[in-house]
């Protein structure tokens, strides 16, 4: 950025920013040059360099920043300090921990509910057998 390399700790070790290289590009004022994390397969700004705006996107069109990786499951991303000097700085962490807790709680409720029928049936069957046996004097 501005002729200086940007530290991108979220890229796999030894992975270049782009397989084909990213040509020197001037990003117009009020626009952003966006890069996907899967650089070889992303349809990011590098795939649209020949279009008007040289692949840049209006700053107003961007509504969020990435805070987590869904797959592979590596959790929260480290804040990329290389972008701290940009307008807007580095965003605050998103609610990933709360979302994970809600998903885990939901999974427990679903699995518990699914197991309730067979467990209740087994205990109910045993209780009925004891009551029936007691009524017959066994």
C-alpha cells in the first residue's frame, strides 16, 4: 500500500498477496480496493482491474469488515495492524463469541430434545413394568 508491503498475517505462511501479482493501481478518493482471502479464486478488485474504477468499490458500498473465519475453524482473526493508519482504522471485534455460545446452546437443546423421547420411553417402560409386576404380586 502506497509502495510499502502490508503485513497480512491471515494469509497462509509463504502465500503471496496474489499468484499473478497485483499491478500498481491508483485507487480514487472515496473508493476501496478489496482483496479476498482466497486470492487465487476470489472475484475481488484484482479481477476487475480493466473495468471503470480499476476494480475499486465505493466506500459507501461497504457495510462491514471480516472478524472471523468460518472454515477452516480458526476463530477470531488478529487485528491487521497494517491497516490501522487507513481512514476508519481497525474495526472493533464482532460478536463472534456470543454467536458461538448461542449456537452451542441451541445444539445442546436440539440434541437433548432428540434424546428425550428414547430416554423417557425406556424409563417409562421400566416404571410400567414395575407397577404391573407389583400389582400382580410379583
